[in-house]
C-alpha cells in the first residue's frame, strides 16, 4: 500500500512544471549502500538516487518541509516538493521549517542584514526562522563565524573554522555542543555574508531535522 501511494504521489510531482535547477532538498542521512547522493548533499529536481537492499536515505525538502525516510531496494527521483519513489518503502512527515529557507541565501540578503544591524532601537526584521536551538551553518572554507544576539545584548559566539567542517562547509552546533536561546534574534556572519534569523520560541534542542535548522552562508 505504501508503495502504491508513493507511486501516485510521485507521478503528481513529476507532472509539475520543471523549475530552474536550483537545490530543492537536502540529504539528511544515508545508511548502507546508496548511489547518487551523499550525506548533506543538496539535490535538484530529476536527480536519481539508487538505494540498495538494506540501505536507506533521508531527504528533506526546503520549500514543502516534507521529510522522507526511504528504505529498501529501489529508485528515488527528486521532485520539487516530494520524491517519486519506486519499489522502496517510504515514510513521509511534515517537519517544522521555514519555507523561504531555500531563498535565504546571503548574497541576496547581506545588504538588508546590514541595514537591520544599523537600525538600533527599531523592530528587528528577520530573514529566516530556525526550529532547532543548535543550527547547522553552511560556511565554506576557513574563516571566522560570528553569531551574535540582537534582541538581548551580551550573547556572542565567535567560532574559528579551519575548513575541516563537514564536507568543508557545514558547521553543526549540535555536534559541537553549542546552542542558542529559543525565541532569540541573531545575526550570523562569515566573510562578506551575513543573515539575520530568529530561533523559534518552541525550538527543540540537539540534532533535530536538518532542514529546520539550516542556515546558508554561501
């Protein structure tokens, strides 16, 4: 029954008009033999992933906030909001995430962030909400990652990155046993990139689903 539902759901995904080939999902987890995707890869529509017997892959979509755990021998084709899954078992769930996440890249928003930081005493406009108190920050290469709270003074974290973060660009606050305050408003900067974000008041601690705590600084 699961497979039949997956096939029907997938056909509607593939029937949608093709968008520009920008990333639509992130691979949260890979177990066993999986080809076509690795842990923390961004994937675009029509990407084909093969799952071997005994293997599994977890995919989270950045716009639809759909999270899929796909296991067993089969084929996965990435859609825009969900995957077309053939033969493998799939479990889907909605997760807490900001549907604007895929557009919250700092090349487009750094100027706005700088303006916000100069607006002392005014309401702070945020560009992204994260739903985990320990975000994963995409900051490629070496440099200083600075995360500073804007709504309350005195909280500032400065982290020296040596380029050895996951895939050379993902720094996980949960793995480093670091956390931010639920409800807090922060800026994150790395090199010339900067973004202003809010931690949801009900954000959960630890290694929560990646798509709900991802901050892209590249």
